[in-house]
C-alpha cells in the first residue's frame, strides 16, 4: 500500500514560552517513503521532529500517525504507536552499555515483547554493536555512536523514524555507510523523516523534500524538482 | 573481584550483623552512624544521581519524621518502633505535598524549592507551641531501646536502602532511571515516564530518609528544630555522595565510610575540623572528579554492585 | 540471547536462582567467621588505663563558641591543680591516679553534641561527663549520659529546658531559672528607675526569644507592667523601624530584649537614629560578653542592663584552688589579655564539683560516682551547690549594668542584688534618659 499515509502534520504551531518557533507547518510522509526536511540552522527542523516525537506540545494543529491522532501525547504513548526519534547529536546514554542503550529503545511495555527479535535484526544491521555490546556508550567512536542511536530507535519496531542530523560531525566515509544502512532500513518498509544540513546527500536519498525557513514550510516537492536557487533562497533568504 | 561479589557482600553483611557480638561499643557506635548516613546518602544519590532531582531539602524529611517520632512517643505513647514507621509515612505525605509545588520546577529551582520547604518547616516548628517552640523535645519512650536494638534498626536501614536502590535499578524502571541520569530528554523520547519515575523516586527517597531519621532520633534522644531542619544534613549527604561517586551504588558506601571516619577523627581537632573536611573534599574531587567509585569505575570498570543486566 | 552471553561478560550478571545459591553459601561462610572472630578480637580491648577520664563536650566553634571560649584554659588549669599531689585516690587502683580530660567540639550543634558524647562514652570510656553552655550542648549530652548510664555534671543552661529532659537518674545540673530568677532580677532593676511601666519587647524568633517573651508577659502583668509586643523577628533582621515606631507611639520606657549580638546592635543603632530613648534597656544574651558590647560602637553600650550569673565581685572562693572570683578573673586576664566573661566561673565550678565528687566516691564505679554527685553539698566559686530531688541546684542571679571602664572599654557593674545580698553591689543603676 504505497499510498497509505504514515505521517500527516497539519497547521502546526509550536511555542517556546512567548517565542513562536513553528508557524502553520505541514508535512506528509507516505508509508515507505524517505522524506527530507532541509533548512538553515534555526529554521525549526528539530523543533518539528521533537514535536512529532512528543517532547514538545503543539499550541495548535494536528499530527496523525497511521490514522491515529498523536499531537499532545507524551512520548511514552507515541513510541508504542510506532514513532521514534534519533536525536540530534546522537545523544546515546554514555554510562550505559551498548546493550543497555539498545534495550532502552524498547523501554515501553508494549515494545518489550519483541525485544529479542529486534535486537537480532539490529545486530545484523550493525555487527559492530554486537561486538561492542558490553562496552560503555561513551567508549564508542562517533560513527558507532550514530549507529547505536539508530539501532536504539529501531528497537521498538517503529513504523516511522525521525532522524535529526545524523551526519553531523562524522567523516564522509562513515556518513556514506550510515546512509547505506538507512536505505536498508527503509527497504524493510520503515518510513523515515530526515532532517539534514547536508542538503545534497539528503536530497539524493529522499523521495520527497520539504524546505523550511524561519519556522515555516516554504516548499514541498520531489527532490529533482527543487532547484539550487530555491535551496539558496531558503538558506539565505535571497 | 566481581566474580566474588555475592560472597563479599555476604561476608560484609554478616560482619555488620554480628557487630554486637564481636565489636566493641565504639565499633557498634561507628557502624550505627555508618548505617544511618549510608541510608540517607543512598537516597540522596537516588534522587540527585539518577533522577536529577537535586534536593537540598532532605532535612525537611529528617526533621519532620524526627518530630513525628517525638510527638507520637511522648504525647500518644505509641510504641517507639511503630512511631518510627509512622514517621516514615508522614515523610511520604510531606513529599507528596511538596511535589504538588516543586515538581513543576527543574534543576536549581527544584533544589531551592526543596530548601525553602525545609526552611518553612523550620519556621513552623520553631513557632509551634505543641512541639514546645524552638526548645526541642526529648524522645523518651517508657522502655528506652538498647544500643544493640537501635543498631539493628539502623543496619536494616543501611542495608535496606542499598538493597532498595539495587532492586529499583535492576527492575524495569531501573534502566529508565539510569538513562535519565545520562540524558533526561532522550530517555523521555525513548518512552520513559519522567514525571512518574521522578515522583516514585521522590516517594521512596522520602520514605527511607524519614524512617532513617526516625531511627537517628531514637538514637539522638533530643530533637530541636534549628538543627533538625538545618541544611547541614543535606550538605553532609552531598559531601558523601560527591566524594564517593554520584550515580553509583558503591559511591555512598565508600563516601559514607570516609565521612564517618573523618568526622570521628576531626572532632578532636575542634578549630580546624571544617577546614580539614573542606580540604579533603577538594583533594578527592581534584584527584577523582567523578568521585572515588565513579573514577575507579571509569578507569578499571570496577563495580561490585553494578545494576547491569544481561 | 541474554542468557547465552552471560558467562563472558565483564559485568557479572546473575539469575535469581544463582543469587539464592551463592547468597546462602556466602551467608553460611560469614556466619562461621562471625562466630570465630569474637574470640580473637575481644581480649585486645581489656587493658585498662590508670587514670580517671572526664569527657568534656565543648562548643568550641559555631554560634555559641564565645561560651566555650575559656576552654581549655580553665580546664587545664583546674586539672593541673587536681593532679598536683598525684591526683585522686581510687580504690580500684589502690592509689592516687591523675585525672585526664578529653575535650571534643560540638560545633554548637546538638546533633553533633550527642554524637560526640556517645563517642566519649563508648570509645574513650569516660568515667564522668562534665558539660556546660546552653541547651544546645546540655540537653543532648545529658540524654546520652542517661542512655549509657554515665554520671553527668552540667552547668550553664537555664533550668526549664533542661528539666524537659527529666526525670534524670545520672545527671545533675546547676544554673538559674527564667521564671524564678530572670523575671525577678529584671523587674527588680526596672523598679529602681522611675518609669511608666510600659515595656517594649525585642525578642528574636528563637527558643530563648519565644520562651522569655511568654514568661515575661505572664509574670510581668501581675507586677503591673504593660507589654508592647510587636512579635518575634528573624535572625539578622535589618529593619526595626516598625518596632521602634510602635514603641514610640505607645510611649515605651523600658526595652526588654533577648537577641543574638548582631541583631541587638542593628536594633539599638536604629533606636538611636530614630530618637527612641527608653529609660531602661535590659537585654539578655546579646550583651553578655564584653566583645559583643564593645562591638556596638560609640557610647551605645553605656547603661545597658543585663543578667549577671557570675563576676569577679561574687564573694565566692574556689574549693579547688582557694582563689576568689576576683583572683580567677585576674589570672585569666593576665594569661590571655582578655576581659573576664561569665562562663569562666561556671567552667571552673564544674571541676570543683567533679574533684569533690571523685574524692568522696574514691571509685570509678559509675553508680558510686553518681551517688556521690547526689550527695554533693559544697561551696564553689559560683555559690553553694546542693542538688534537690529533681537533680538541680539553683545558682544566684543578680543584675548588672555596662558602664565605661578603666582597664577595659566597658565594665559590668552589679546594680541589683535583692535576692542575693551577699553579692555586693558595685554601682547604682542609672536611667538611660
């Protein structure tokens, strides 16, 4: 069912106290798609992902995931529905082992039962995590940490993962390998929403792309239809 | 070392349990103080080390529960150990009440909030005729318990508090607590119910701290609001947990030993005792920035009471 | 998956069944060692020292350190005197043995005082506890002495809070009472000055402030005094203008206070600035020590009145050294260069009682010592000590007034002695305005 909607965000407003970070934001991801959201620093990309993941509550608007209304729900209710976040900067748990980090991904009761199969899959996908399963999180290299963060997000058997700046601070060869795995994950039917500074790479993998500027969605389309000029405009406002 | 974890712990526990048999009165006193401070510092560690609830108001539970014991035994003739138990529950009630106000606060605001609560209790008790204002109360049960009995009560608290933390950390929510310790936002994103976990720990912390304070005041006999509700208590607990290693179970075990030993030793150097305590604390923190056990753990992976699963 | 991995892990995980098994073995092993150990350890602590040990918890640091200041000067001097001819005859040793003291700091903290006292008893095995200075020291230490059945001699803390901890078996105390001594002395001083009998209350929100104000209002009203009580104030209050306004409005001519020194200094300076000049100002605690009086600055201390429990003018002699109160003070001033303070006499008296008791007991048996304390009937440098059936002995209280001095900037004159005429007056009370 390629046309089933995995995620639908509409008319979303988000405030940090008095400051409005998102204005009437919309986003749609079909099931099995990779959707890329690009935009300058501070455009509101992370805010959008954090709101979808339930870390922030929208002041207005709706978020639907596979037909369920999830806006305003806390993360512990959203994770079992099938959305998980790969946070910006990896943010693995430094004083937990690799194994424990992964287990944390299936912390919610409803995701616990399928923990072992999920673990097996992730170890196949990232064999390095299996080798290092008993090491402390903070002893991993940057690339390994990113793999761990992705693996952690996959532990709950999600239908949709939200990846925030997964190439940040990594060597090109590592980025390439991680994007390879991301495709693999996507091929298994998991929808991916990608937020990236690395425009080229994220446009290359995406089925569809959105451009954000100052908390608003300014453009939506197939990656091929987005011109460099439009991108530049989104980034520099000219 | 780690392989012999249970035998070592077993020997330690039985060693403690048989202190009245083999130890001198002074060893008994030392172990009694050790167990009481251990229980209270484990609880501060649970709050500050795992749930980032930086409480500067542990003295609120200590004083409140101590007064509950005094009032129940003196005014109502309640059996002393029963009143200690009730004191623990009073402490939980206080924690619930406090949480209504301070659980919206984070970090330093929470810390100051708890402190303000303790100060308010100090004002209340020192102006309350029922508890004889600031003069203080003597806890005088008709049949005062022996030192041995009090020691066993404190052993139950010390061992119980450590076991409680271990069990909590090994339980389903334990991993969530450790994740919260490392990164609260991400653990929330993973589905940890931050508020409930924190509230749970706050309740457990207040209960065990309250019970321990009850035993402490059975030992102390005399309670007076200015010191019962003084920030000094929390300062001691912070000292213990920081030098021992915050966010580890072994930290308070080692930290308490150092503190009790030092305070016993320093009492003989009256005028410079605080200065020496400060110098020792700074030295330890400079040499071992994450506390003795924290640093040892980082360097060698040593952790005898690691709540690791797998 | 988890189980298979377990064996080679760095962190030694353990299943529940394993835990029970290993735990049982461990407990068993430890039990055995626990039973064997005592026989090895016990004999080592049998040897007994050949001296009498007196435990001395003392507030050497913290807010009440000025009370504890004469330690160890007084203590060492007294002990040297006791030990001059070899000490005190003790039956158990069959000879004279010296007295030793062990001083430990309570940090002015009752919790710490309790811990320190416990330690003196169980670790140092003191034969007798001698302790002084405010309920914060005396109450917890007395409680601990009761628990461990160690005889205790205490002085220098008002009787009322001490009595709360009774009935005592092992403790004996000597000092004055707020109700029976402070009130008559204060009001007695006020009677000597012509006033309208309107009293303004300046009392901190602390144990003394709360209890003194209550006692004064209760007993003072019967004596025809009218009290203007505008409430308790917290420590380190910075603004007393509302109090002062209230007193001025109600025409207060007598100021009654009990505060810590810095608070009185603030309040008293503001009184001067705002033109509030009572005829009498009688202040407890804040003007007890010359250092605090001097810190008021200028002429502000002139004419302030307070309670006097001991002074060089007290006509008593030490049973230990034969010194008069005057001679003891002179020795202090000569050795330290500091002005005498009231606790010096009481500290000394503690050793007089201890020495007398031990000489009569001739034993280090605790019950014998305790009985000897109960039988005490002696003159000391603070007056006659004879414990009643409630285990206390009231010591004399008179009234004093601070005036400009010759040797030191401020000197305390005895201006009221109605209850204890044997203590001579050294000055005549004068009105402040």
